[in-house]
C-alpha cells in the first residue's frame, strides 16, 4: 500500500516512515526538503499519485498564535484538496490529547482547527489521532493499524 507521510523527514515523520517501510509499505516521506509543500501545493500531485493513505505529521515553523493557525488551516485545505483527485482513501492527522480543552493555547486551537477540517465528509473514515501521553488516561478516539 502506498502511504504518504507529510512531514516525513521530521522527528516523528522519519520514525513513522521507517516503521511503515519495515512493514512492507511503499512510503513517500513528503516535506519541503524533498519538493513537497502543503502550503503552496508544490509537489503534492506527484507525491499523492496512487496513494491510499496520507498521514499528516507536518508542524508549523512558527508557534505564534496567528501564524500557527494559518499554517494548519492553509496546509490542511491544500492537502485535502489534492487528496480527492488523487483518490486517497484515508487521511490521518496527529493531534494532541486535550487540545480541545485548552482554548487559551494558540497552538492547541490550531490543532483543533486541523481536526475540524478533516472531520468534514471528504473521506469515508476521517480520523485524527490524539496520542496518549504519560500524563493522560484518555483513550484514543481511534486506533490506526497499517
């Protein structure tokens, strides 16, 4: 199965990419470093061609409230728009436990906005995974096994 990992050369993305490759998947580690830019759309069509799954692990270069919101909204819209004609079936985005309970944090607000973008009825199974962390007893809203 072809899986595109947006942010695939970053800390979490490179680890995710390695695990998926070990499991035999055809993985594209997409990032601006290798010509795939979700803000401009550059390289998205080629990267997504033939992909069944997109895992969005991109992160904002700025953590300033307005900049981070603009990043996740623009990147999310651009990515979702490119996925539909490419025939992508599943979109998974990494989020943060409790992000919706901390509205005073601009980064968390931006992650919630990203979740809302992918919850729109574009995919048969939209999903955002809020990972468990050492200080959380919450369960994931879904579990992704690839």
